[in-house]
């Protein structure tokens, strides 16, 4: 699909380019905020799996421009394994979110104060094996949650991308031990045909008698052992565990019904469609870049 | 309200899973067994008894089998794992497994693989790079072992080497391969040459090599002793999922890979920096060969499993043998040396024909010389013919009659040479001088025979419209070919008619000629002759489809005044056509039309109801089973622009072929024999397990029963997948789904497919595509044509037709004469049409807009003979319009849709599924399911002309699923089947008090659960569930 036809198919894509967002996903966070007032009284924010940085852009605009906080009053830390182009007022860390050192670095930036808000828009590359993809997405959320339990203030908010497939009710059940309110939110800018949605977890309540501790070489499963959040542990003879706790979270569609519909096709004005905008940020190079180059050169003969 | 999901598992026994078609997630060859992980089901095939399925059972409740290993010891145990589940089965006691006993076990982490260390020790590797040591008898936990590097793994394997070393190869999500030693727990290597996630890593049994593959689309081979990168293999078009070692022969190491690009590949390493690609097997549909294994030593085969649910075996006996005994090649020099003949400078082999009874090949050179090759002795000899053959130089065309050891050839001016052969030589030959072409040039020589009648036909076509077509009939008389009659056929009155193929129908004595520009001429050879003594043209049918040359015609069935034949067109189109003689006229009806996307089609035939096509694709010649969507064989010949001959030996084996071609002045004779073709009764063989689409199924529809025959034990079924394919098949009473055709009419991702009647169905897609299909069930298998197609509203269409509905219109005799049709679009557009069956025309009756949001579905309602349309959209609203007048008037002017008479929000966001139940005359129950997990029962009451409708919610289930509800199908008037992407299928009952109650909920193995329909067989109801695969369940 060319740039202009994508503009037509996806008005958010075009609007993101017009408004200077690095990705259309910026609108998802904006619409989530409209619904949940996520940024109210928020000063210390962590954006996990942040690259290319559209959520950090939203956070930066909100905290510094809209709320008029100074760079001393509000802090935003963006963490990703990939490098990120700098954003005003955002400290970017190229780091692994499961590593204890990353936690230390964030806490340093916050001057030892806990975070008010943690978010993650991360998703693994999908393979097409649904169970494996769901497992990896769950691992990513658990990794984000590990770090969150280590640095979020009681009463703080956690927002993360999820894919609503089988077993999503297990995640809701576990999260509801850790937060007062767990909602599954779907912004209108997220396509109806996509399984994507966001968990908005409000009011962090640390588990009594459990101290979260990030340690090198500890898996997410081991991290949450003892947290007593309804996860099943290994049984003595590795029997199939009893049915695990499953909860269906409340669903809330976010954004106004009059907002652009991400599933609809729009007719652009002739003047609009003539101006083809370049993306704000070029995509990063994929692992198969060399294979693509070889294919272009004709080096990949079919047989 | 309870914390717990109340609708995750409810009275599961009310659903009985019957059949499942979906991704093959694991394959393992062990001895003569092929062990397959078919989702949660373990299937075992025995190669020593024709790949018979000897075991099939669902082992895991929810998880799919991703890994299989077998203990080499005396008690041959099979370890299977997937997700968090694992199980151990004894291969020698499969029958003893108690079907009611749960043998599923679980670890609290994703399992990558497992291996038996010895009788008492099972090693299980998890995605956190931890080994669980478990007693396989008692399932007691022994210990956890790790190497202090707990990265997340995509892949991994455990190798117990011939010398007793235990090595773990771990493929991480972040470009590294960790090789560590189980005993010392030390990391031996961290191999970081790949980019991206590692999807496969293995160590060979002697621990000399490591292989790995990744997101970067390359295969890397390492020296196990040094960790040095030895070689890299490029070629896969996308991600590589699986790797295996083959045997090492004479210092050459062979590797086997499968990938996302639907191919399996064989590679060779003999010291070079890059792996040599030896063979590519393009064998599955859609995307992904998820699994594969190879045994190139004893079974000489490899096996692949795809997202299409098919398990396919591939013969390696020919591919791996060093001398390919079935191909022979011959140059002009070879022939000269053997026969002592001298060739002129530019003399070439022009024509060749085989006489299989003598096992000789007859060739004609560009200077008119004739030679024969004895294919038994591989000896060439020059034919000494009593009559000079020089006239055949420069132009000659030559054809053989295999059954009668005769060859005919024509010169440029139409003189015909008839030759009879004995041994390798011509016994008799004579010329028939032309009397009809009057010096005009011959365009083509076409032959046909009828052994029963001892008749052999030779047609000479000449492009001059004044010359007739000359049809000569020969008879074999005491070993000699004798001319028995000559018929002159009136030229089809069309300058562009060039005969390319013919078929003589014996029942009616009709002659069928195929031409360029997809035109067909038919002659009744018994009809009266015109004043010139020519047989009159019966009828010509021009441009039956877009395309160029008809490459073959062959009769499928014939009876008095009616023939059905198969026709292939070079550009890939094939058709089943009926010609009947009715009321003094020939009438032609195309009852099946499709186009293959593989390349050019040069011919086809039907074997065992399967359609086999052959032709050229880039530089290859291929033979393809179109019905099974499987390539039977191919040959790298250089492409279509050459002399070639494709021969079949029906009497020996219908799937033994010979392909003769010239490439770079060399004659090649390639024989194809299919080692597995009798497997599972599949023509072309090799499929040991059937499947379905290779991509997600977006919609499914089951046909009504024949009105006349409700006891019919099959229904037609159509499925539409995201990769543009529509499939037509049958669902049987026992839940088995059989597929007949993959229809290629769409070019973009499908949205919906629906049967209107038993005979008509339609499908819609992006790009404003809407196809109406007509099905013909007069033969053994259903046939289908694209009957009509809606023209897009712009030359550059970018709208999706999200849904459609139709009301069939019947004449007094009950025949369908048209449809009132409604199509809804992604830009909120709504269009109502009248489709006229006889004119194949769409007349726009009503057009309008809802808002600007995407409409998701549409339904017609009829109340008091008035027609209404109801839509559901992404904004969670239901809207209703009265279009009664527009339809009844059916004027030439198009009405504009006014304001909806009802517009009411039911759901928070998109209404994904709507089911209408007609309660009473003026009452409808509407069940809607949304992206918001909710299921709502509403009552729509028509009060009166003035008061209009009332839409009231009767039952609202806010948490009817834990994820998007994707489809609702009617089980009966008060029970519905609901699917959701949470992979739970639920049955909801509408109770007396108009509340909804979940009376059954069961997990389905179909991920991305997106569509459903119900087949009603008298008292038995079978739900069909589609998504990443297809399942059939009996609803009790």
C-alpha cells in the first residue's frame, strides 16, 4: 500500500503525520486519557517498550506543555531495547526492562521517589502461532508488571497493550489482585478488526507480605511466586492444575463516537489527497534487511 | 457478582467435537512411523502400511503439540509437549491407553522441548532456558538445571550425543544462540551471528555441527568443536521455522528446513561459505510450513505440515540419488556418432513422437530426416524409409498413434506421410498428396483416435478462409494404416480461428475444435453437406472467456445430444462446459470456470474426479492436482518457448508421465513416477492428512438442503479466507469436510460468504469485490462458476464490501429469477440492487449513507410484505430503513435512502454479529454480539404503519465472553451458537422469560475464532467453527 492510499484507508495515520506524532498509536493513549484522566496529578512517568516514542511524545506534551510542569517538577523515562530519537523532557534508556539495573537507573532519575504512572505499548513480533504469540505477549506484560510492582506508588496507574485472545481472563484475574480497578479499554483509534486492547489498572495495591524484587536470572513466574495473585504453581507430580481463576474485566470503548472510525474508509478532499506527507519517523531496519537487499539484487534464486 | 468467569466451561458434553482441520504444529519421523502434532491431537501414521492412520487422539485439553521426541530405549516412549502441557505415551501400548484417563501434565512455564536422558530421567527445557529433570515413570520432580542465562527462548533442543554428552541448544528472542553443557552447566558458546529471534537450533547426533535459523531468513552452520561459523544458507523468502540434519554422505552434509514461505528446502554443505540449495518443495497453501522431519536414509522421504492442516510426504529417492536414472539427454552429436549420419550446420530436432508399445521415440529433423531412439537400449538408428521424407524439411509436423505403432507427418503444403513401425524401423510408408489446400500453408496437424471403432483421425488446419479443414479417417488394416474416408469441414467464418485442439465425440459423431481467442467450433459430422461438399459448421462460440489459446478439450461425459467437456486456456483458465443440441441449435453452458495462478496451462485431464493440469511456470514445467492443490511434479526445462511433448500412460498408471523437451539443442526425456501416488487414495498422492485454507478463515456458510430431499446426508459448504481464496466443499453427516475447489475470483482479502439458495452463493471482499457464484450439482462433484460480479464504483476501488444480504425472487415454477440484494460498505454506504438472473444485470434501486463509520453487517426483514433493511455498525448502533416502495416499484430511477426509522445504540463499540429470529409475523428477536464482550437479546416489534417499530432490549449479558464476540448462528428458534476470540464456543438459550442463559460453553482448538454456521441434518445439528482452521461439532 502506498503512502497516499494508506492515508485514505487510515485517517489516524494521516493525522499522526499532520500532527507530528511518530506513530498513530499516539491517538490511542490520548483517547485512553480522555476516558480515564490518566495524567491527572501525575509527575513521574515510565514508558516501557517506548520506541519509536509516540507515547512518550504524548506524555511530554501533556506534562510539560498542557500541565506546564517544569523539567524538574515532572520526569518521564522511556525504556526500550531499541535506540530512540530524543524527545523534549524525556530521559531515554536503551535497556532491558527485566534487568535490575534498569530499575536502579529509573529510581535514580526519580530521585528515589516512586512512579505515578507506568505504561507499555509493547508487542512482540507475531509468528502466527496464536498460542506462542499470546504467551510472549503475556510474558511482556508480566515483565512490565514486574518492574511496575517495584516502582509504582500505591494508588498508581498501570496501562498496557494486550491482545484479547484465549486466557486473557487469567491475566485480568491476576491483575485484579494488584489493582483496585482493572478495565479492558478499546480506543476508537484501535481497529475493530484487531485483537488489540489496553488494560487500564487503577489504584495499585501492593500485596501484603510480598516484597517484589527484581533479580537477574529470575523468571517472571518465579518473580510472582508468593505474591498470591491466583497464578498456579507447579504441582507435586506436575498434574494438570485445577481450573485457574478467570475474570472478565469491564469493557470500555474510549473516544467519542464522533471521532474518526479506524475501520472506515474516508474520502479525502482532492486538495488533501494531493499532499502526500512523509512519516514523522522512518521505520527501523528489520532483522531481514540483508535478505531483502539480496532479493532485490536477485541473489535469492528460487532454486 | 462472582469474581470468576462463569461462562468459561459449562456443560461441555452438549458439544461433541467431530472433526478438526488446522495447523500441523509438530512432526517427527521415528522408524516407520510419522508422528504428528495436529493441534492438541496426536496422530500416528504407519509408512509400512501405506501411511495408515494407526492412532489419533486429543491428548491436551487446550494446548497444541509443538514438540515430539521418542526415547530410543527398549520401551519406546513418546514425549509430547506444547504450551505448558506435556505427556508421555508408550508407542508399543497405544491401544491400551484408557480414553477416559488424563495423561496431560503441566509445568508452570512454556515448554520448548523434551528428551529422555535414560529410563528414569526426562529432561524438559522451558522458555526460560531452564531444564526440569523429571522421573518419567512417577512424574516426580528431581531438580532444576540452568546455565545462569535465563533469556526467553523461542526455540531449543537437547542433544544427547553418541558419546554421552548432553548439550542444550537454546534459541533466544534476541538474536543469540546459547549452547550449554548440561553436566557442567557451563555456556559453551553464545553465537550472535544472526539478526532477530532464533526460531530453530539443533546439534547433530555426533556433535560435529550446530545449525540455527532466524528472523533474518538465513540458516547458519557452525562447527560444534570451535563455535566457528562455517556456512550460511540464503533462499527462504521469509522466516524459517524448523531445521533438521540429514545423513552425511561422502563428506557432504545435508540439511532440511521449512518456513513461513510455504516451502521446505534441502541444503548441502561441502566446505563452502554458502550452503547450496539442492531442492525446494513448494507444497502447502497460504503461509507457513510449521513442521517437518526427514529420513533420507531408510524411508527416503521427508514430511511437512502446514498451517493448511495438511501433512504431505515427499519422495527423496529420486532427489537424493546421485545418478538420476529416469532422465536421459541426447545431443545431435550423440545421434550422429551412434548412427553415422551427418547433419547440416543448422540442422535441429524439430518434432518427436513416441511409440510406447515399441518403446521407441521417433524424431524428425529440420532437414526432414527421421531417426528412432530405442528407449530400452538407448540406441539411435536412422530410419530408412521407402519414400523420401525430404519434403518434411523446414516445416514438417509429426504426430504418433501410440496404440497402432503409426506416425503421420505433414509437409508445408498439406501432403501427409503415413508411416508404420516395426521394431525401430519403418515397415511401410506412403504419401497422401494434398488435393484441398491449393498451395496454402498448413497451420496445424491434430490427431485423435477411437480404438473401439478402429478409427484414427487426422485434421489439417489451414488459415486460408477459402480452404476447408481436412479431416481424414484411417483404419488399421493388417498392421497398415489405410485411409478410409476424407471429410471436408466448412471453415468457421472467422479469420482469427486457428484450430489448436480437437475432440471427437462418438455418441453424437460431433467434432469439437478449440481455437485461439477462446473460441470453440462444433460440427455434426452426420449433418448435410453444403454445395461445396463441405460439412456445415454446427455452431461457433466465440470468446468464452478472457484469454488466448484453448490448449486442450476433452470429453468428461457424453450422452445423446449432450456432451460435457473440460477445456483449458493457456493463460490459466479452465472450464467445464456443457453443449446440448436443443430445438435445432447447439447451446453452450459454462458450468465451471476458474483460473489457476500457477502459470500457463497447456492441458488437463480428470482422474478419479480430481482435475490434473499441466503447463509452464517461469522456467518450469509442472503437473498440478488442482482439486487437491498439490504439485505432483515439476521439471526445470527452460520455460514454455520450446518443443515439448507430455505423454501419459493411462493403461499402466494414470500418473506415470513422460515429458520430452528440447533445451539448448539437447533432447531430454524425463519420466515421472509417483512413489506415493496410491497413498490415501489421493490422485498424485502424498497427502496423508487433509486440511483446509492456509490462512485464517473469515467466514463460513452451509447450504440449505435440497428442497426435494431433506434426508440428503451432505450439505455444500463455502469458506472464505483472508488470503482471497473461497473454497467450495461438502460437509457430511459425520462432520467430515471435503473440499473440491479453491476459487480464485477475488484479488483481495475476503469479508463474507453466504449461500442464498442451494444453487446460488455470494462472497464479498475489499476492493469493492462482490461475486455471485452458481453451483451445478449434476455430476459427481459440485461445479461452480462466477455467475456475475458487481462493478466497482470507481476505477481505483478502496472500499470493503463488509456484508450483504439477499432475498431470492422466484417465478411461478419455483425457479430463481433474481435477487433483491443489499451491499454495505466500509465508508457507511448502503446499496440495494435488483439482480436479474437472465440478464445477469445489477440494477441499483436504492443508495444511501448511514453516517461515516464502517457498517459491519446487514439483514433484510420482511413484515406484512414490506421490506426493511437493518444494519449494525462500528458505532454500536442498529439502524433500520423501510425500502418497501423502492423494491416493489423497481423503476429505472434509483431512490435515495432516507433517514432510518430506527437508530439505537445497543453496544459500546462494533456490533460484530447479528442474528435475526422471526418470532411471529410482526415480531423479530435480534441477538447481537459486540466487540464489547456483550450479548444482547432485543425484541423488534412492528406496531403499525403510523407507529412503526419498537426496539426493546430484553436481555443484556455484559460479560458474555472474555473477548470480542465474532459470530452468532442459529441452532433452533430459541438456541444460538456464539463464537468469540476467547476461543470458547457457547450455546445460549432464549428462555421463556426472554432472558439469555448460557447452557453450554466449551473451549475450541480453533484460534482466532471468527465465524460459524450450523448444518441441520434432520434431527442432528452440526456447528462449523472457523478461524485459524476449521472444526465441526455436534450440538446435542
